[in-house]
C-alpha cells in the first residue's frame, strides 16, 4: 500500500529539521565542511528522504524497512548534535532544542512504523 508522504506530519517536520540543521551547521568552522557538517547534513536529509521512499514502495514490509532507515539516521543525527556540543560548536540550549525535536520525530516515525509491522 502506497502512502502520500506529503500529508505526513513526520515528513513535514523532518523537512523543517533539515533546514534548521543546515542553518546551524553554517555556523561551524570551515574546516568541518567535509567532516561533521557533511555528516550532519546527510543524516538530516536521510530522514525525510527515507520516509518518502518508503511511502512510495508497494508493500508494508518495504515501508517499514525505509522507516527503520529513517529512524537510524535520526539516531545518528542526535549523536552528531551531542558531538557538536562536546566540541563547543553549539550551546546547551541549541542541543536541547534539536534533541527534543529529533526525539519527537523519532517517536512519531516509530508509531507510524508500528502500524505496518507484522
């Protein structure tokens, strides 16, 4: 069963997350361009992209597979925010803002995935 990903709140919120990650990583030192900046941006992009790809697949099992990838990217991005905080690229307030939103998107994705898990 295919789903219209554009109607999903998790897809909309994860798109906003990508924008905010890009705006935040622009403030990182230029030497991080091919390291942490790239990793964070790619992990963020992977979340809505995998949600959309799963929704375009023809079976529930395929949908769940891509939602699991999105959840993995979500965890990866959360870890990268902790690392950015550890090396003092972001404040505790920024860390809290992002980790809260990332956790909410993860919970929403898990709930959505659970509906189609067999």
